[in-house]
C-alpha cells in the first residue's frame, strides 16, 4: 500500500496551543482488514495505527495533550501526550470497564528542536511504539482495548496547554500496521522543512508565517527574479552587463508594506570566496561609473568581508559594510541585503546579522548593471550562484524562504553531500545499535550462555551432534516479549551458508523423540535454499510456517532467526522481519534432547552454520538485531582476525626496531660501563672453569672459592655491614632433558647444607637455586619465569645480597625474589657437580665464575658481554668445523635421499627407505650414540607452502594403514603447522607437533625431526625450535612408505626437495650440517 493520503487528517505544520484546539472525526475500525500488513489474531480484534511527525521545542511543568479520542477525560480510547518536565511520549487506551496503566517511552526521551516520525500500532492487547520507522518498544495492555469513537480532539479540552509542540502529517489508520508498513510511512517527507529552525509560537509570528506561506505558494515565481542561476567564477575579464526589473515602489510581495515612493529592493546570492587579494574586488555594480553606486557590492582588500554601497540623497558612496560577520574561505554562504528607504539589513544563511541606516534616502537604481564592475575589473577568487534581484523590499521571513531554495551544485559537491548523508545515516544506525545493545546488555549478562555452536561448522551426516537445551522460561521477558501464562515461547538464531542445492531434504536442527515429533524441526527442502520450519501444535502434528519468500543466496552468510510465541511464528533474515505466520494451534512445549542434523535424515551436505543460539524465552525484533550485532558474520570475523594479525605483526616490527635502537644505545653504555669495571677488577681472578666442559658424574671437581668480600662493592653494590652477598656467573647449554635432578654446583659439606647449590629440574630445563637461610633450610628461589631452550647457549648469573636474590639471563633481569631469612655464610669448599647426585648428563658449561661480592644490574651486563666469551665462540666454530669435516668424510647423504629435485606434491607415491641401521646400538653416524634397543631415525627436507588449505594435507607416511603411523607427517587445515605422529607402545597416534614456529607462505625452510627413543626434536634451518617426548617407546618403522599417503590424497600448495630418511638419530651439529649442505 503506497498511497497513505486517504488516511491523513492533518498534513501541514501545526503548532499546538491551548485546550480543545480542533475536533474532528476518524474512520471507524476495519475489524477484519489486513491492509497494514497485520493479520488479526482473532475475530473481532481491535487493530489500528497512528502516525505523525513531531517536534518538541521546550519542556513544560504540566501534562501536555496531543491527541484524545473519547468524550470523557478518564476514558481515553486512545490518548497521546507529553509527560510534565520531560520529552517522553505518554500513551493510554482503556479497555471496557478497566483502566489500563500508562505506557511511556521512558527509555527514549526525544531531543529538543528535533523532528521525529512517531508511530503507534495497536493489535489487540499488543502495543508497539516506533521512532523514525524502527520499533523501539513493545508492551501489552491489561485487557482488550475498547472501541475508539468517531469523535476526537487535537489537544483535549481538559488540559490547559500544548505549548512547545509542533506536529505535521497526522495519520489515522483504522487497521493494524506492521513494521514494514511503518517503515514505508517514515519515508514520506514532512510537509515543510522550515521547522529545522526555531519554531514560532507567538500569534504575530504565526500570522507572519501564514503570510509567508501564502507568498510562497500563490504569488512568487522565483525564476522571474533570477539574474544568474548556475555557478559562475568571477574573473578579471568577466564584466557582464545585466538587465534587472525596475523597483516596484508600491509592492508588498516581499512581506514589507512600503511607504509612498520609497526605494526598496533586495539582493540575494550564494557566494564562496576561495582566496584573499590585496585589492578591492567587484561583485555587482548598478550605476553609470565607478563612483555612482545604486547599489554596488565589493570585497575588502586582504579580507573576506563584504562592502555594500548605495548613494543616498545626502551622501555619495553611502552604505553599510558587513562588519559583524566575517566569511571563511572555501565556504558557501547565502548572503542577502534588504534596502527600504534608509534602512539596510544584511542576512547570512537566512538570518539577519547586521542592521543600519543610510545617511539619507536611497537613490533609485537604474536598469543597467554589471556582474563585476567594468571600471575596476579585479574579481579573482570569487564564486557566485543563484543571484536574485527583487524589485521590492524583503522581510526576514522572505529571506528565510529564499534560503530554503536549494543551491546550484558544484562539480563533485553532490557526491560529497551524498557521502555526508551516508555518514549521517551510519551515525543514526550506530546510535540505534548502541541503544539496542545497551538495553539488552542490562538484561542478558552473557549471550554465550545460550550458544550451542560457536565456530563455523560444516553439517554432514545424520545425528552429527546430540545435546540438551535449557527448558522454556515461561515467565521470562529477557528477549523483549512479555509472555502469556504457560505459553511456549522461544527463539533460535544462527549464521547459515548454503554452498549447493540437493535433491533430498536436509536437516539442520531437530527437537523431538522421533522423526515425526518436531518441537521444533528445521530443514532445507529438496532443490531449494529456503528454510522449512515446523513445530507440532495442539491442533496438528508437523504444523509448518516456512520462509518461502526469501531463498538464501548460495555461498553467502545469512543471519537467520525464528521467534515462536504461542501460535505466532516470525522468521527474520539478516536482522529484519522476512515472513510472519501462524500455527493452527498453540505450540507444544519443547523437550530437552536435541540434535544438530536429526538421526533419521541421511544428509545435510552443503550447509555451514556458526553462532547457533537457543533462547528459552520469546524474542522481539529488537532482540534479534541485538543478537546479530553481538555475533559477527563469520566472513567479517575472519577479516577482523586477519586485520588483527596484521596489526600485531606491525607492532612486532615496531618493537623489533625499538629493540634494535635499544641495542645501539646499549653498546655505547656498555663501553662506558666496562671501562669502570675493568679498572677495578680482573674477572679472570674469579674464574673456576674457563673452557667448555661437559658435566658428567658426581663430584666432578672439588675446588676452593674466595671468601665473601664484606666491605668491598666491586660488583656495583654497596653491601650492608655483616650481610652475606655474592654472585655466580656462567655460560650454560642443555642438550637434553633428564628424569632426575642434575647438579651443577654445590657449596656445603653435606647434601643437606646448601650455601648455595644449583641444579636443573627433572624433565625440565629450568634452574633450581637453593641457599640455606637463618630461618629455613633449603631456602631459595627457582628461575621459573624463564625456560632454557635445548642446544642454545645462555649466560646465567645470580646475585645474592642478604635476603634478596636476582636471576639474570643474557644480562637482563629474569626473576627477583627473597629468602625467608638472611643467607648463611658460604664455606670455602665446593663442587662442580655434587658428590650425592648420580648424573649431570646433557649439561655443558664454560666461563664459570664465583664472585665474592653482590652483583648490580650493570655488572650482570658486564659479565655477559665480557670478551672471554668471544674466545669460547671461536672454539665453538672450530668444534663445528671439526664435526662438519667428520660428517662429510663419513656420510654419503645421497644414499639416504628419497626426493632430490624440487617436487610439487600431488597424488600418493610409494617409496622405499633404508632400515639397516634402525634399532642398533653401534651407530654414531648422526652424532648421537643410541641406547640399546632404541628406535632411532631422522627425517629432513626443504619445504615451501604456496597457500593454505581447508583440509588435512599429507606429506609423508610410513605404515600399512591410515591409522598405522611409524611415522606420518601432515599439515594442519588452514595453517602451515607441521603435525608429526609416531605410534608408541602406549598410545596410538602419539607424536609432537611443531607449534612454536610459524612457517611463512612462499618461503623455503629446512625442517628436520630426530627421534631417539621417546625423545622428539624439531629443527628449522639447522636450529632446535621444539622438543618433547612421546608417551611411550616408538614402534619400529617398516620398509614401505608414501610421499603423500593414499588415504589423504590431497597436498595442494606444498613443494619439497632434498627429502632424506636417516636410519639414525641426529644431533644439532648434524642438523646444521645437512641444512648448510643443501642451502
């Protein structure tokens, strides 16, 4: 229904005043009508709608009436008003013999001096209030509303005032109106836009407004007075002669009554000044020569100010400059001037900004005039349009009328205005969104409480997931709907994407004990993309309300919701009502047990869902929008995650740059610092171990240490008198984990006396530091905040001062803490590896110092960067060279190579591997000596990912079946993470994934894995990046293996080269050797 004019009672702007302002009759209710898009719930139900534009200009301390139906004050049917001292809407409609409570838009106060489109829909007991085409509140009357009478008031006769309220386009619809119908009404423009300015309230102003409207509609033809219409850029060569109408000395067309023979006229134009000039610039000139002005308009030199001149009977070059308002550059203004005898008035944008008097009466203009005076043709940087010459005096109201005429558009300006409108629309949408979110956030503490499926899920075969749902909360209004007693009411919401059609019924969700028990069931019909919804009712099994009018687009995410309240079913698509219908009876109560894809239908292929919610209460249209706002479109979610990752990467880069600058600054600082410490001490005097030393069995070295230097602050700390203070400094590398405590250093005559003692934790690479105190034996502070990576050299230092302990890693503070008492004095005798623990296997140290003084943070940096470490690094390089020579002479790498050239993985390919050296104890080829009976091997390859994939991708498989993996290598879906598996004697599909290193796309990496018994070590580009253990001993590999297994035959986007199978475990040196060999 597009034409609403038949139901419009008041079209024009109306300023409401005193009581009983106007009476009128309305059309009787059309009981069975569905003209407004609402189907009556039951026979004889009263449905109607009211719509109007409304603007409130001020508050009032009394109740103000707008509309009243009914002959009695206490029985409105209905009535609309404004609360005292507020701007909220008040609505009443009493039922037969029952006074209904007030209905108020308390949550939505109207802003002053702002126009709103207000609509009210009454459908039986249900009342819906709308603002600007959107439903904002739904409430229920206590009983069925009484029938409206034909007799109504605009402002009822019992209240004293409706001051400060303006309305227009008042409609009475004698039938219920739907959300879509209200939206169509809101698109009808108001009858006038003048009320965006100040609303006129006095009788005199109202009379002038009527006079002005009469001028506008009956007497003025604007084009008769238009001198220049289009946008014109004034230039130095422009002088253009114009013809204007002679002054009509008796005319009152412009709203001013003239005095006999008085000169009166008006000028109006749109003007924009783009730059200043150091000379006078002419805009308009009426006169025979430069000093004959009747009138003339100029722009001041070096200013953006208008000069207006008009010769009078008493003075040449008389006039009134516009001094009270300065124009801004690059801005359009509507400027007008009115001359009546001696009086001159300047207007800017429809409002008077300056008034003044000429010295005498204005002389009569002549017919000839110029756009830019021909005697002084300097007008660069001025643009005008819509230039009017009115040969009669013009009033304030007339100027405001002219101001409403749309300005001619500049090139690109229309597009700019359109963007501004779009921004305004977005702002209003955001405001509405924030309002809805705020409203329901107060009610719904956590939306995830109602979420059954969070992440994107591809539906497949039957009975995909069984779960239980919350029982219906029959008294709850959490979703914005107030239920009737005992009524089944609930909501279901999800994001859904259909990727293809299917020739069978596809089940999405099922609540019920069997196929024909549906409370409810959701399907997609054969060869369609529409939603089929059914819910058994009190009248009919498989009662159905389908969303037939809105098929879903393939490969597109849609937000779909259904609301069930008693027998009413509403489908929502992307937050808007899509289809409404009714079950033949009341909906039966759902049970607890549900399925994602029912167990009786064979297929749900081609359907993806995300953000699936079950709401055990009725949900309103506003709540549906709330859920859509709070659960992101899965595609948008992925984009946001990608953007977030990019931002994180940028932050990482900025941090790395910051750290680089920090390093440069630290170098300068270190030079100064080292000079200070070098002048005071010789670090080698405190060195116990210099060269690289592999720690082994107990009591490896018994030595003596210097006593504590109580009074000297060599380490940069001034000690407290009598306080124990010292430091330990060393370089350490751990090559493997061990199941027992491993001792590094021990001061104390017995195992129980530790002053101090240093160990490595069992099965870990963290430092365990102990020092007995005056309060507690075995006191101490472990370095738990920092884990040492395997096969990496670290400089570790510790400083003890009284009770305070500080751990340092590579010169930086790693952890601080305190003993429970004062540290006891160390003895003179100590051990490298104590005599009570059995092993320190897998630990290498060098440059071990005992420092008999506490260490400052600066000294820890000094100890880390001491030149001695360079000497050791050179030895490391010599060691590396030695190993590489041995590997090169002892091993032919090509013997173990399965794939040599660059190969893009596609289908499965069977290969043979060497097993002659697996599970033997004599091999030392890879740099690791195996234990008796252990399974030892290694795999290495160069690998590059060209893209990710949404499925598992196989790279390598050793085993007879898919679930026999000795070992198997895959790439995880949608990532570049390596998934490494090897069955053990304790667990099938045992393994250790490479999770600590992200492989970039389109980049070659050398990846290797070494298995030595239950220990697994991953290498990237010759360096250890991750290590761990299988839960049991690995099963033996077999001779046959696959490049891309025959069960997961997809490996798109993966390229490999130089793939080796080594039938022996490999050391970190060997990993470096293979990496550099094929770099």
